C-alpha cells in the first residue's frame, strides 16, 4: 500500500471545498478557453482595493523591519484596538487578554471548533450555511444538525426558533450563528438572537458566533451585536470577526476570536501549535484600520456603494421570470429562489449554474454550495460586490439566456 495515499485520514478525504473558489478557477478557465469576458457573481469579497492609509501603514511596518514573529495571540496594540472597537460599538467590556488575533476569521472558527467539538457531538447550524461550519464539525468527529431558515419574498429569511429548540438533543454541544448571514444576506433581528440565546442557556449550549459582516448593514435598526445582547457572553459565546470585509482586506488574512479569559490561554496554545502567530505586517495594518478615522470613512463609503449595488441587483433580478427575490439587508449577497426557472429549463441548480458559465459567461453559485436540502437545490447565491454596469450586463445575460432557451 502507498502510505501517502493509503493512510490519508477519511476526515480529510471527505472534506468539501468552498465552491466560491472552485468557480473562481472555472471562470478563469472558461474565459481563457473561449476568449470571452466572464462576469462573476461568485466570490465573496469587496472589489475595492484595501484603503490607502492601511496600505501605507503596512509599508511603514516593512520599513521599520517589523517582519518577524509576534506573540501568538497578536501584538498588544492590535488586541487593544479590537477590544476598544467592540466596547465602543457593543458596550461588551472585552479585555485585550480576551482576544486572540488569527490568520483570518476562518482560522478563528477552526480554533473554536477544534477546542469544543468532540466525536459524537451535535452542532445545530441554520440552513443554508457558510460551508466551513459543517465541514469543520465533521472533521472533528461531530455531526451537523441542519435547521432550515424560513423564507418568503416579503419577509425574507428568518431563524426557525421552534425548530432550533426541537433539534436540541442530549448530544448537542453548540449552535452556530452567522449574522449578518452568508449566503442569504439576512440580518436576524435582536428578538430572534435573544430567543436563540435563551435556548442555548436553557440547554447549557455554546454559541459559536461569526459577525464578519457586522458593518454591511443596509437598513436601520435591524442589527444588534450579540455581545451587546448578552452581557453574560463569557459563559456562552465564542465570538469571531475579522478585517476582510469591513476594510477590504481579504488577502491580508486577519481575523480574531473573543472568549472568556479562562479559555484564551489553552486556545492560545492551540494557535501556537497551528500557525505560530498572525502575519506581523498585517497586524500593524489592522491597528491602522481600527484606529484611523480615515479607514472608517472609506468603509462607510464602500458600504453605501454596496447598498446602491444591492438595489440595482434587486431590480434586475425581479425582471427575470421564475426568480423569487428578496432584497437582502446585510452582507453583500442575494439568495433568490429559482425553482420556477429550473422547472422550465428542466435543469438541476448545478446544471443551471454550469450552463450559465459555459454558454453565457456568467458565474452564479448553486445553492447546493451552501445546503444539501431544498434550501440549496432551489436557490442560487449572487454577490453584488462588483460594478453596477457589470451587474446590469451580467443579469441581462441571464435573463436573455432564459428567454432564448424558452424559444427553442
């Protein structure tokens, strides 16, 4: 037996990747093979470059020679800046020693799952979901328990709190909450989140929270951070967030985890044995991002731009027969139901996505990238993190493709 292949753990072999990156590669291949301009609604990252003052801070760090290892938990200056941000915004009382800086928010989620999920544990995950949550649950021997969100075009996507409580068993270890939500663009109301916290406390469950999109909000008064909603957060919550979206820093790989000081030290040791420390230069850029008002002005302008793009996408999607569309309230995604189109074209959602890419040069992600249930098989995800003209052109291609297909 070949040990390199034969000894590979099944938990690794069975992992699903992230289709947003798969379609990124597919789009490049189709563009080169066919010599066409591909318009992508796939990858979830702002299309603006990192703000100039942040880039300049990184250059200063380079010039100062700040290129070596740092503390595993992150430099003190950045942990203080993170705590100050969370306390100013959410009145959370976070201390710098309750923060671990990570190589992106996904690494923070990895630390949380690795530290708490044991073989046989169940993790309740609202469905559809960002794939890292269930895949890491399975990797560590746990079982994802999916609870579908409710949906209608008027009210959008909402937590099914009765079903969440009904899914709790004696093996349940944690509930995952991503708010604002990827892939749907939902912003769960404070009343929904408070009720979910009640369920967690009633059953002694951990809540693993990802608020990476907490600044991408398009409606007033619909979002309240969980650290503000739960003063006793240290007992129930592992909180993750990061810099990728708010400051357009996806490639810098900078996130963070917040938890009770009692568990930070063992989590720090796990981090030390996983990645040593976050990139030093990115950390100094992160201090600049949080401390300089110029960063926040640029972020606010970007989010206003994205709000306009959202409205353009919403209006264009409504023009496509068979799309059930809800105007998302957060993040930068829409997740329309396309069952009517799939039925008319006699395609699965994966076939539909591949047909649009191969024949019409448009990338959308099939809902099955985020769910194996009807919450995936009848939906697609589109990112509006691209220019308004491209949104109009790309969705015009989709509309024309469907109309022309019906005429065949």
